[in-house]
C-alpha cells in the first residue's frame, strides 16, 4: 500500500466535524465509521473511525493513495456496502444497520452512481440505457432531457460502441441523474479518460450538482480536479487525514492535467 505524505499528520478529531455544514443541513453524517474486511484468516482495515459531515448541495472531492479507503467510504455512503461499526446517516436514514431491502430502496430513490467503467448495455442505445433507470424511478426526467443535460442531444440513438469514451461516460451520468438523485457518487469518473474528454465529464457532473442540486462526491487520483470542489477530503490509511475548503473554486475548463 502506498503511504502518502498526509498519512503521518495528526488528526484532531474536531477537524472533520467543524469543517462540515452542521448536522441540520447535512446530507451525510459518519461517526466512528469503521470497515474491516475479513479475507480468510486475514483482517483488512479499510476505514478506521471516520467522522464526517457533508452538506446538501456540496461538491466534494476525495483524494488519497490506492487502498486508503476511498471506494469503501463511497460505497457505504451509497448503500452498496455496510460498515463493521460506527454510524452512517443519509439525512435521517440510518444506513448502518439497514437491511438489504432498505438499502436497495435507498439507492433507487436517492443515489446516482458513476464509476470508472461506464457499465452501459452494449445492445441498447444511449436513450434506452437511460430509460432502463427512468422506468423504475419515482419522479424521473425523460431520458431525452437527461441526455441533453450532458450534451448528448444529438447522440440519443447511438449504441455505446458508436460513442467515444467521454460520451459513454456522459451517458452513464445521464443515467445517474435521470432519476433526480439527491446525491451523485462518482468513483474515478475520469480515470479512463484524457484531459479534454475528462473535462466534458466533469462539466456534466458540476452542472448536475448546480442545476439539480445533487450533492456530488467525486473520488479521483487526479489532484488537479480538487480545485473544482467546495471541500477536498484527504484519506490516508482508512482515516480522514485532513479536509480543505477551497477559497476559490475552478471551473472544469480552467483545470488541466
Ligand atoms: N471486498 C474487499 N475484500 C477485502 N478487502 C477489501 C475489499 N475491498 C477493499 N478492500 C481493502 O480495503 C482497503 C481499502 O480499499 P478501497 O477500495 O476502499 O481503497 P481505494 O482508496 O478506493 O483504493 P484505489 O484508489 O486503489 O481504488 C484496501 O486495503 C483493500 O485491499
Ligand atoms: Mg477505489
């Protein structure tokens, strides 16, 4: 596991809390969030007592070395995984301790996911890929609107193989936002993309955050992307090493890597 420069920093427990938006406006609260994976005889600590608050509408970037627990944290907040101990709340829903059925419903109603792999169905067009989700959502936007929001109005009837990587990722974002999620959780959304293409994807995420009010959390290995965030969360060895607030945020088109 890669040890980052931030790993050695002492972590005053009050830092993550005071940097948050306050429990009242919080979309996510984590208290003592701990995840230990068991692989045979081996215990692998992925998160160790994470305390965190994320406010409604915030744009958060998570940075940290490989294995620092970024995906584990995002997966617990998104109801894809459960903690070993500690508490995770989405508004007044307690995610820690929720049943599989409750988590499924939580994900369906509130969470949009975007992963590095686009996970589109190759035999369906862009429109049909988005429609798969809108068919089961409570108050979805039309697939056409979702695709137009990510700049793909003229690519609706293309199959994934007929789209560039950045376009496919924007279809994945359209699919995630079409159900009007409260939170948009993105795990290395630009990981497979070059800079120019990555910027179009970041633009689509930022617009969804601003125009739809979706709280956005983006995991990245790319420190340049941190400049877009309201706050940057640095994870190291399963801990929140520090949280920084950007005094001034950059637009995606202003950053490069
Ligand atoms: N399903 C699992 N079973 C066992 N160990 C796991 C599992 N998922 C993650 N881990 C371990 O937990 C730790 C944190 O993993 P996690 O995937 O959260 O890291 P990450 O910060 O997202 O890394 P990367 O940047 O490489 O994606 C790692 O040591 C990893 O090996
Ligand atoms: Mg990861």
